């Protein structure tokens, strides 16, 4: 019995699309919950809500980011069509900032930049996962397609600046408290602030490669969408 003779729900393509749809849906629900929670808290408590953003939604944010690492596996095995290295840069960037800088240093968690950064991340992800989720089932809307391929042009550079500012604000705490700095064998010290300063420089180099990739992807997606729209 060939693949075409199998019931639709047993065919590999159907199972792949079903899995991706569920994955995108879970991520959309997670990021929507975070963004809604932050919005409600801001209108309820005002500026004071920004200081404890991490305590209120940090756990869900970390879960969403850990789950997002599956996207590297999706690309590697071929169930998601994208380039591995640019996605690796994007995910690594967030993991380092969220876990290496914010989560590991309690003093940084109360900074306003954490709230700003979470807003930027969730704005991008809500649009991206909505677009990806609908694309899996063959549904597309001109406004959503344009928004998903354009919003990042403004938000992504702001994300990088916020990430850089978060690192800058965290450095005095890492230097004075010695967090994440360990003593290695043979009297070699691992001084974490040096690692962060090096990464701070690399952050903008990575931004250039990611921005170039996203711009090329935007051009290709909008061109294909325009061609499909004309044929309809």
C-alpha cells in the first residue's frame, strides 16, 4: 500500500502539518498569555508593574524559550523550511539574555529593561506564530503576511538595543558579586563579565547577519504572495 492509499490522517505530510500546527498554537498561546498579562498588569498597577515583570511571567517566558529550541530540530530534520544558522543566532541571542543575564542575576530582574524586552519579544512572536500557524493549514491574509514580514524591521533592532542595555546594566552586579564566574583548574579563572563584554560586541555582528537574512526572506515571501494573489 503506497502513501497515497493511506487515510489522510496517516499520511506523513498530514502528521507533519498537524504537529507544526500544534507547536505554533502552543507558542502563540504562551506568548499571547504573557503579553495579555503584562498589559493587564500595567493598566492595573501602572509603572510599578514593570519592576516585577519577571516574577509574574518569567516562568512562562522561560518555558516558551526552551520549547522554541525545537525549531532548530525542525529545520535540521526538514519539517520546517528555513535556514538553520540565522534561526540559531536568534534563539541563542534570547537564551543567553534570558537565562545567562536575567535569570541568573536577581538584581537585573527588577530593571525596567526586562519589561521592555519582553514586550518586544512577545510582539514579534505573537505575529510570527500566528502567521506560521495559519500557513501550515494553507490560510493566508495579506495584512498578516505583510505584518509578519515587516514588523521585525522596526522591532528587531530595538530588541538588540534592549538586550545590549540589559547586559550593560547587569555588568556591575556580575563584577561585584562574581555570579557565574568560576575557578577552573590550573589557576585559570572564568570571569563572566569578560564573556558578556565579548558577547556584547558579537551581538551587533549577529544582528547584521540576522537582519540581512530576514530582509531576503521578506522579499521572497512577499514576491511569492503577490504572484499567488494575482493568480486567484
